[in-house]
C-alpha cells in the first residue's frame, strides 16, 4: 500500500518548498503534478520560480482539472508523486462551474486511489479557514470546499504536516 503525506498551511508558509525537499529525501523518480493554470504574467513568473526550485530530472505533469486521469497514467517506475496543489485544483473546478458535490467526489476518489497505487504521494493544499468569512458567495464556497477537501485528505493520510512560517509541524503520523 502506498503512503499519503498531506501538507497544509497558509499562503507563503513554505508548503511547496517543504514538499519538494521531502520528496528529494524520499525518492529519485518523482512526478510533479502542477495544478496551477497561468492566466497572467505574474502567475507565470510564480510558476517559473517554483520550477527553478525543483530538480530538472523530475517528470512534470501540468493538469488543473482532472487528477484522476493523471493517476491512471502514472509511469510504473515512478516512486513518488507530488500534487501541488489541491486548492488550485478546487479553484480551477469552481471557476469552471463544477458543482461542489462533484468537486468533493473527485477529491474523495483521489484520496482513495492514491492509497492503492505504488508510489508515495505528497499532496499540498492551502489552509483557508483561519481568515475572515469571505464577502462573496464564490469565496465562501471556495473556503468551504477546501475545508472539506483538506479534511478528506488529512483523514486518509498517514502523515499530515501544518506549515507555519516555514516550519513544518507534524500533526499526524500513522505507522
């Protein structure tokens, strides 16, 4: 059975850096699944900076909406998969007018599938529940879906880390 490691935390808390460093320690044959969709130059620059911080030999898969498809096409030699990040996936699906129940269904399927695949999985997601109640319906929906999705991942994960100011706090470990 594969291992699922879930990393959550606020924006700019060091989640991606920690995920990359952890992946480097655990495996050499890594597939990095990037869910961000670059819609402007500032976002393209953020993506370029993230790419610079990853080993060049890692396989990169860019998929912002259908992670089930990616999971079904993993190379058998892959030792570890980093999914960065779940909250971007949710945002992409919401902006595509996907219903909340369908998003949660997809997240639940992903969480269940990864435990039956060979590689270790590291899933990164934003913790969005610490802020104020968003002023818009879309904002509240995003916050609520992320909260539910994060709970699903954390429940299935053998290890869960909360990133605070670049410091990883392990909050769950099942051997």
